[in-house]
């Protein structure tokens, strides 16, 4: 299979049987992987780019290739915090490539490229679990690592660290896939990029980026770039603050960067978290996030304008699925204490608007809409959660879908994932009792995570079959329901400028119109009323 050799590995000899380990000849050299117990091949930790050790905060460069056979046996993670401990290595720009046995040079399979979430400070290529639920549909799945936090998203307006390094890592990964995936039996002309949360946001960014076309279809799960938590201004103080906390005092950004490059990676990651630079809680967001870059001669920028102002020709020929879950924010707010709700200040609004003297009136409008005259306390936790879900996820998704239509997108499918079952990832992980589906819950039906029982309830299996079939149909045909069936009894229609149908993925599949329409109408009016106070004015171009 593939344009390669299947190597018989003596170390795999067990009871007289040989294990066949795949050896693939790529443009970058020979790569040897492993065969899983379920028959698919996996190539883990394949290097696609290199970080400059003298400036690990700046742009990476394509990996030069392998002189010897590269043994792709284990994956890794980029530097980050995990359970209050710093983990990861800076040599983390790697791909995991999963290939069904059906892939051959005569039978090239569609490719799904997964970009993980984690607020651009957490996550890795294996965080969501095994892609075996997708591989059963004869697609190749590639997941990627990209730099996070201080190493991936310092934005300093200088050539050495212009900003968005983690997103530029992803560009190099997509280029590597385009140039090499055919060696694995993949179709380089049939690539779908999909991701959730920061991963979905990344997909949205790539749709709008100035780079060449690197994929043919896009799935954006709970991650619109119009979300107000997302865009940060450049902040030259970040490296200076980090250096100062390590007793290296300077006001020179380059001097601070040079010093920080010599600091132990785990020490720096822990420090950035402790200083609140990369922490992500119910009340704090990181200051290392995607940013609008300053145009610098000789530096290739990823983004130099607010995303809602960008008119990218790529969207015109790219079918898109975009959606969110029906109860997004309990993943943060359900675990908050009573004081959090009693002192809730609606500060997320200030991420998007400079309201000045209108702040009190504007916030009161929001309070009255969601809570009437109720006082702020834990009794209105659900209403505050609805506000957060709407402001951070639901309304930005609607705004982005409408913007994509405005700039020429021809095929956009909207969904809301509402199903609550035994594999809702975050509800199971954190033992949440909220209704419906919270943030990232759908991932338990797309990936097989070790936290779940191997015994799958029939109703959960039905959701697995439905969502994976919808996604795979879209990958293969650009249409999630090319035909209806007993499994998919509803035809999923794309949105238009005059109608907003969406597929509600619950115990039953239903095609409905305009999710949370009353709440979305409120935010439509709010944005119109305060248009001149929006931090990143939409030019309409």
C-alpha cells in the first residue's frame, strides 16, 4: 500500500507472527510508523517545522527533511500547563497522521486536518482522543501541534516577534500536508480543515488569511473569530514583565527576549501562568492571543486588520460548516462559586466596546434583558451563563456566518449541537449537571477518548453514527446530506441572506430556523446602537 514499502519488523515477532510496520517515502524522506490493533497505520510526532532556539518566540521554519528513516512512534506536546505542572518541549511542531488500510496510490482518500482547541494556551494533537470513529469512514486524519502561550502568541510589533506565531506554525503544517500527504494515500486536492474552540477559530482565521489556498472545505466548531475574547492588541510589556519576574531588569524588548530564550522552558511556562499572562479562568483570559499585526517590511503577516473587515477570495469556493453547542458556558461558569455571580461585572462587553460614559446604561440594558430586575446572585446563574454563551459563542457565530455570506461564500451550513448523553466530553470530564451540551461536548462523538466506557449506549452510538456521517459526507461531497436516509432523515439546507436554517443535533435531528432568535435580535440591536463604540470598527468593505 501507498508509494512505499511495508517493512517486516523483527521486533514485532510474537508467537511466530510478524507485525507489518509501514514505511512511507515522502518528499521529506522516509518515515516509519506503527500499525494499530485495529488495522490502521499511525505516524506520530512527524516533524513539520523547526523552532529557532535563539528566538523560540519568533517564526518557525519548515523542517528540512530526514536523512535517515524517521521513526514516527510517539507524539509530544508544546509547552503548557497541565494540572498545575509545566509540561512539553519546544521541539513540538509535529503531526500525527492516521491512515486507514483502504488508502493506496490507486485509491487516494480524503484528508481531515484537526486543529485542537485550548484558548491558545493549552492542548495538543492527541488531547481529544483517537480518531478511529472517523477512520472507519475511509478518510485520513491528521492532527497537529502548534506553539501556545508565550511561545506562540506574543505580539510585539517587531520583526523578531511580529505576532501570531502559533497560527503561522499551522500554515507550515498545512503546507507540509499538501506537499506530502499523497505519499500516505491521501488526496491533496480534497483536504478539509476542522477544529473546535481555539481550533475552530484557527480554521476561521485560515479562511480569511492572505496565504494561498491550503484546503478545500472548512468546519468551524464553537470558534468564530468575531468572538470578543479573541483579538488582543500588541503588548511589548510581556517579555519585560517575564524577565523582571526572574530578576532580569530591562526596558529593552530584544534584550528581554534574548534573556528569556535562555530560561528553562518549564520555568517560563509556569511563570507566565502565575503572572496571569497565559491563565484562562471564568474571569480571566490570556494576554497571549491572536493579534492584528503591524505591517513590517520583509515580514509575512498573518493578519493586519480586524477579521470582520477582511474580504478573502478563498471563502467563495470553500464550503463551510459553522456552529456551536446549545449551552456553551457551563464549562466555565457551572464550577464558579456564589461570589462569582454576586460580583459579576459583565466585563466581557469591554473586550468589544469602548462604552465610556454609556457603560452603566449599556450594562443595565443587558441585565434587564437577561434577568429583569433580579439582583446579581447565584439564583440568576443560568441567565448569566446565557449572556456569556451568547456574547462569546452564539452571536459571534451568527455574525461570522452572515459576514462570510457578504464576502461571497456560496455554501454555509449552520448547526447547533444539543444532545446530552453519556459521551458529552466536558460534562463527563468535569461532572457537570447542566442541560444540553456545553463547550466541546460534541467531541466525544467524533473522537474516542479514554475517559469513556468501551460499552457505548445505543443512543450514544446513534449520535456517533450521525455526526461522523454528516462530517464525512461534507468532507467527501461538500454536502452533509447528499441524500436522506433512516440515519439522516433530514435534508440539511445551507443558509442564505434571507433565511437561516440550522440543523439541531439532538436525540432527533431537526431542521429549524435562527437559533435563539430573540436573544440574537437583542445583540443585533446592541451592536447597531453602539457601532461607533466598537473597538474594531467594521468597515463594510
